[in-house]
């Protein structure tokens, strides 16, 4: 799929997008390790899979924004686990 702005995807844009996909895949360690902190980690796996689908969609349209999806995944994970520790007393 061509980028939304009609320009060809250049190598730096594609490389940044590939880095973003790789970074998103690395966030999977956080989500898979959520079982050490929370009682039902599948609650975290579903948003991570949805985010992966979104990362691929962003990569196809504007690859340079793909690292933002990985950053959003980390922020979401930290926020969710922290909120759970305050409300439910989760701890590792």
C-alpha cells in the first residue's frame, strides 16, 4: 500500500517503520510477563494483539509513525499495571 501523502516510501521511512514493528514486538515481554503481577493476564494480551494489528496498519500507511505505537503500548502497560496496584493491590 502506498503512503497516504502519495510519495514513495523512502529507505529511512521504511527503516524507522521496521524499527517500530520490532520495538512493538519487544513490548510483548511486558504483556506476557503481566501474569507475574495480575491475576488474569489474558486481559493484557488482547489489547497487545489489537495494538499489533494497529502497528501493521500504521506501518502500511505512514511507517515513520510506527515507533509511536510501541511507545503507546508501553505507556498503556505501565498505566494499567500501576492503576491495578493502586486499586487492587497487585504486586510482583
